[in-house]
């Protein structure tokens, strides 16, 4: 392959990896209070039970 194809591949892969690293660095956990966490856990338990019934 010509040299410019290799350069293009390196630039594309660098952009993908760089974008993923920026996304990881800027991700922040959601500030949830206890009531919200409780509702989330209840919903997850309900969905797990529903999935077990359906399977």
C-alpha cells in the first residue's frame, strides 16, 4: 500500500482512540439521591424478574 494510505489509517485510528479517551475523561457520575437510587434498584429487580419469567 502507498504511504499515504498508511498515514490515513493512522490518522483515523488516532481520531477514534482520542475521541474515546476524551469521552472517558469527561464522563461524570450522576448525582442521585437515595430515593432515586432505590427506585432504580426496584425497577432493575422488576425487569430481572420479568426476564426470568419470559425466558
